[in-house]
């Protein structure tokens, strides 16, 4: 809401500058975003009187004017505007002037003729085309009243007036009119507004001679009031009215339309004016539109209406979309002689929906959506009729049509002093609270700490205690509230086990060299589908802004791959990244996806860069497996973790595995499929992905202490030659099963396949560690235990022991 | 005492002391020791002459000879230690390295700056006895809006453009629905509700430097029988001082959120210019950092909490905005692109 400082001062005493007002009102009521003046940056622009006009000898489209700018001699100015004529009062930019777009005006010659300044259009002073009156679109602006030559044109145009940009929140629609703003500013400084309302004088025929009005459903239009003004002359509005409009960002059209806009700006009550002669009947009926009923709105667009639209009809066909836009047929035109003014209250929701449906949101619909002051509906209507009659030389028909109305009774809200202080943490007394409420113009009676507050209709946002407490708090001043911390019974603050585990897992990966990223949960369908631990259904958002962010992710790896690609494209090739976040798998038949906490990583390039002291170490499957093993070891899982080779389109078929806990897939590890790498423009990249929730829920071993061993351990190395198809896990399982109770540890220290073993064979070498906790092991005990392992390996996997 | 023998012994001492002193080699020193103290030692030779001496002279000369022997042994010992030390010194000297060469590269990852900020805020409130509550990111319209006093077609829905999945489901546009969910299940007979809820939220925005369709919020809620707006102010003041520095001040300005009343926006005094005015605070001395208010009675009632007995405050802040302000980050997309050069500059503080 653009608030004119000059207009505001007519309605209430404002003891401070616009800038101070901006700051103060922002702190106590409504945020004011900025203060600007239309004339900011302009200078040396004065009123001129065109004394004579003659043709330019060398240019058909130019005229030579002699202009009185209040100096001793007339000023010769060459002008290209087709509408320039002797006798006009115009805007003159003097030499040295600065006009719109920071253009400087200099004395110069135009086609050989000296031009000592410039006659201006409003657009040349920075007005946009949809703000400057249309009548002067092709030429200079001409004042329709006499002004003193040489006087300040910016002042005459109201361009030195400060305009405050009030950011009206949905609850403060009362300040969508200057009167509401005046009340707010008045309450801020303890001044009551003064409105100087003048009575409407009815001199015309009874309104019933013109028209009847009816509302089909008063839920749609709880209040519907009309007046008629007859015998009017359509013309430009006087300068004072045009000024008000353009300072509020509204384009002047003609005296009738301008009055409806002025009243809307002043009272917050949108009005509509119909050309009575074009209504085509003597009745108005407000009803829902029939499905498919046509209406051409005054922007020239045709609409097929729905039964959700409220329309104003002439008894047969729609003449306006209620509260949103008038119809083209009954628009006020230069020929209009009789005006029907509508002042109403419409149901907010249908108005909002209609405005959205036809993309016709306007200042009027915005106000109806948020509600209007039932106490101003007729005040606004009367003032509109009075002004139209005055400015259009017409007469107001006698009486008001009232198709529906709402009583303008104040709302009574009770509140106790204790309640106020209890909520605010203050110790306000009765007198203070009473004074604050009085500043708002609320009626207050108080007895024994209980206030009965009578809230006028202009503050229809206030119904309950909390509403009053807010008014009191903001006017009392939030700066004056004490600062305390809550005093309650003690509560325990601690993370849930899942929260603690997520944080711990993050720290662990960071300790292992992985940097955390946060990627988008919404991604492409293809990316959402890849790298899933188990298949699930897609979930899409409706009306996605872009296909890049339209499907809920069901894996974290895709986002990491994106980050790898982003970095690699920027020559960052050694990467170790992880993300911890949610994935959204959906089961068939459900509309809502599940949300599961995952953790995943992606590594590419070198984990150690070559330096003077270290050899480069490129990442490989086993490096990433080491990260996963370290992370999983931290869970102390009861069941062993198994790595089961897997073949899937997104991972290398020979270098990837499902991570299994019993029958459950809890993770994935492996190299990204080279074809996928190529598609995503990333180099060789290894990933892992773990279902943190599944790991959290899995059985875990208790942590119990065992004393440090008192007796020495004995080690034996064993080299096992087997077929290359035999997995290390098989051999370790045989060793574990046959190791005996003294075998404490098995560690693989060499894997060899080459010239020293037969083709199709490989050799794995392990160090076995034996120990007894009650005495030192004997040589025989170790030899016997070792022999069992050897025998088992020979029989079960055909191993040769070397 | 025989002057001959004595002179001879003193001569021996003098000669050998000189040789010991001049020896720079441990082997040579050892040779001297063997020569001097072994069977063929010149001292022994000298002592053979004792038999030619008087009976009473013999012990004196013998004692003198032993004295000289002891002196030379001590000299040998001292010299050997010196030579050994020199050898060690020389060896260590030869092992000198360039300590200015760089150390080995260690593996160290960096937590994301947004998680750092959220972790910090979580720990701050955990210390004050708050719970951290997680809520769903795919939320029901019911919790995201209706329970929060934002019915369908409420103009406040314009303030947020929301990603809907279907009529009922949406990507939560705020963390506030966690308030409603927690209020619904909290057992007030067991004590007050003090919670925060951090997490991702989504808005139907086109990504640019200042807009992101995904960002983060931290919601806070305290409900009990005697929670005041002064408590809100004090809580936010301590938070602002914790995050932005001990000298910070805050101010509350009236605002509007459907789920709180009174509603306020909270400014913190500018941590760059300390309130004098600079580009960060747009020359106002204050920076808007969060929204807050006293929980609207409708929100309590909707969740089945008696609004006549219980009340309290709620606040919501944006870690993305906090980080952008605190570190001077001018493009919100930086948080989500995963550029290692951007992410690794934020080493953890404290």
C-alpha cells in the first residue's frame, strides 16, 4: 500500500518526517519498506504557459513555442508534441534540468532553431506508461487548471510528496485504506484522526425509479449497496485527484473511475461504477454464474464462467465478476451520463478463487479477499456519490438500494489485566492498558482488572484475547518488554539414539576424510530411481518448476554423483564426499512415501595426492570398503555383515556388492558402472550407501570389559592355494569353523596369482593368532589346532597348503 | 725417593696425557690404553726398577706409580667419553632433515556449514533442556497448514508457494507442522514441552542467488502454564548472542504469522558494523534474522491443548540465512552444489 504523506497529514496529525514515520510505524505496527518521492533525482522543472505556437521552418513535425516561465522574457522552446497549443499550462524542463532516466536538458538548437528548454510529458519525468493519464500518451502533459508560470512543477504534480510503502500483512487489511493508516499512525503517536466527512446531498429522482437490486444468496454478498448519480459529465479529474492516484500507483482515467479508485484508496472499500444506460435492464441480481456462462471483462478478455464465480447480472446475463472486474459492456465511457455505484462485501473465498482462476488479481479483489469494514460500506458509497456529482456536475438520486446488509456493530472482547501481564511477562496497570486501547479508538470500560473492550468494525481482525494482547504489546513497545528465560519444571535435554547415531556417523566419516554435502531431495525421475537398495515406487510433486526437481529421491548416491560431476567440471578431481539425509521410498498402493535416514559416500581420484614424501594413492573398491567397515564396526552389530556380489545397471558388474545383514540389504558398495560414469561425465568413482535406520534397528552386541591377556599369543602363517573362484570369505569361514577355541584372529596378509602358482589358481596367505587365557599355549596345542584347519581347507575347497 | 724413577714416571704421565689428548680416534685411544695399562706397559717396566731401591723407598714409589696409573686411566675415560659423544653428535648431525618440508597429507573431511549451524543451535537448546524433534518432510496439508490456523483459501497461503504431491500431501513448506504434531502427543502432566525441530523445507521457487526451492529451518516451541513473551525475548536474545556474538542486541517488530499472536520479526544488531550501519544491514544497524510469537490459541486448541491453561512461544529461523549473513555468502545455491572449494573453507569453530 503506497501511502501519501501529504494525504495522510490531512487525516491525522503526523509529528515527524516521513523517514522517522517509516521507522516508528515499522516498530509498532506495520512494516514500511521504503520512502520514495516520484520526483527523486529531478530538478529545474517548472510550470510554463504557452503564449504562442508557430511552425518550424525546416521541420514539419516540430513547432516553435514561446513559453512564459515566470521570467522577464518569454522562452523559445522547440517542441515535437502534436498536442501543443497556445494557452496551455505545461511542464517545462529548463536548461540545466534533470528529468527522468537521469537525462540532462541543455540549451541547444533543433534543426537550426534555438530551443531554450523542453516541454515535457509525464513519462519524461519518469512516469510509467500505465501510470500517466492515457489522454496525453501521444504528447506533452497539459494541466487543466491555471498555475503560476515559473512555479515548481514537481510540487504541482505532487511529485515531492513522500510515498511510504506499507507492507500490509493479511491480518491488517484495515490499513489497505488511508483512513485505516491514519488510525494506525494516530495510535502510534496518540493522535486521533480527523476526517471532515461531508454529507451527500440527494437532489435527484428516487433511486427506485432507476433500479432494483437483489442478492440471491447473502452468504455470497453479505452487504450489497448501490447509489445512482445522474446527468454527469465525463471528463478528466482535477489535478489534486490525479495526484493522489498516481502517488498511490493508480492511473487516472476519468472523473468517475478515478473517484471509485480514490474511495478505495481512502476507505479501503472497493467500488464499482456501471454505465446505467448499458445495463440493459432496470434490475441488478447478484448470483452464482451458470456453468459456461460468457462474460467479457473490461480488459477485453472473454471468460466462460463456472458456478463458483459470483456475478453481478442485469437479471439475465452477467455484467461484472463480483469483486474482481467489471464487464466491458457496462464500462464507464466518455458517453456515460448515469452512473450506478456499487459498494459491497463479498465472500472472500469465492473472490479469491475467481481472481486466481482468471488471473485477474487486482487491488479490489485483494481487499475483498481479506475482508472489508462493514462500517465503511455506506460511508464510502455516499462519499463516492457526493464526489461524482461534484466533479461530474451531476446529481445524486435520492436513496440507497440495499440488497443486503450487515449490521455495523462493534465487537465486544473481554480481557483481564492478569491475562495481559501473564502472557507478556509485564506488570502493566489498568491505566496504562486503558490508555493504549484508547489510542486505537477502542471503547474501554474497566472494573476490578477486567476490561470490556468495544472494537469498532474497522478492526475486523480483532475477536479474541490474543488479538487485544498483540495490540497492547506493540503499542506498549516490544523494546519495553523484559528479557527473561522460561522458568518451568526441569526437563532433560538429550538427543534421541537415532539423532545421536546420525551425528556420530557424520563425525566418523569426516574423520575418515569425507566432506559433507547437502544435495536436493527433489531430482529427476531417472536419478531418483538409480542406486536404490530395494525397488520402490516414484513420488512426484505436482506442478514442478522444472524436471530437474520433480521426483522425490530414493537414494543419496545420485546427488553425490551430481556433486562429483560439478567438481570434476571445475577441475576438482580428488573427491571424497558424503551426504546424510532422507530418502523417500513409496510402497505400491500407498500415496505417502516412507522417509528413511541414509548415509552415502562417493570417492574419486586420489585419496592421497603424490607429494615429495608420499606416493599417490588412488581410491579403489577396498579403500571404500575400509570406510564402510570402519563405519559398520561402530555399530557393534550382532550379526556378521556380508558383502554379496551384485549385478545392476548402475554399478560395475564385477566390482560391487550388496551389504547384507542376515536377509536384509542394508547397503550398497562398488564402482559406479563405467557406462553410467560416462553418461554423467564423471571419472572412475566408487560409492557406498547405507540404510542408517536398518542398522540402528539391528541387534547389537553389548559392550562388556575383558581383562588384557596375561599369557602370550602364538602366531602361525598359512598360505592357501585355491582356485581363483574361491572367495576369501569362504576360506575365512572354514578357518573360523575349524580354528578351535584358541584361535583369536585371522588376518589376510597376501593375495597372489601369477607365475608361481598354477593357472586358474591363487594363493592367499593368512596369519593365525592363538592364545589361551588361563595358561601359556603349548607347541602341541597350536600344532593340533593348525592341523585341523589345514585338513579342513584341503577337503572342503581343495586347497594346497604351502 | 728415587728421583730417577719418579722423573721417569712423571715423564711417562706427561707423554701419555699428551697422546691421549691428541687422539681423535676411539681405536687409537684403546691402543693407548692397552699399551699403558697392559702387561708390557712402560709403567710396569718402570716398576721393575723398584727392586733396586731401598726397602723404605719402594712403597712410596709404588704408590706414586699407582697414582700415575690412576690419573692416566681417568684421562683415558674422560677422553673416551668425549670421543663417543662426538661420534654420536656427528651421527645425529648427519641425520639432519629440513623441518620446513610439508607434513604428510591426512584424511580430514569438513562438515557442511549448514549442519554446523544446526548442530550448534541444537546443542545450545539441548543445554537448556529442550528436545530435538524430527518430523516428516512429506507432510499432510492438515499439519502443514490447517492445524496451524491456516485453513484452505486463507490469504496467508499466498505467503508460501507449496509443492503439492496430491490434495492432501505436500513437501512441508515450514518446520512448524512439527509443532502441531508434537503438541498433539505431548503429555503435559509429565511436564512442559520444550522442543526445537531442525530440518529441510521446500517452496515452489525458482532457484537463484537468493531463492532456493529447498532450504532449512529450525523451529522452536515452549509450552507450559507460565510462559511469557518476555521469556521469548530472553530466549531469542541468548540465542542471538550465542550465534552472532556476545555483544549482540535484538529488537522485536510486529509481524503476522497465522500460528502466533502476537507475532514478531526479530532483528539482531549488525555484527559487521555493530549497529553503525553498513552494506550488510543496509545501513539500518539491524538485520532481520527470524520470526516468532506467542502460540495462537487456535493452534493449541486444534492440538487438543487447553489454551486457557497452557500457552507459550514459538520461533522459526533459517540456517541458510544465518550462514549467508554470518559468513557473507551471496548465493544460496552454494549450499547445495557441493563445490568442494566452497564447502571445505568452513572448518569447525570452537
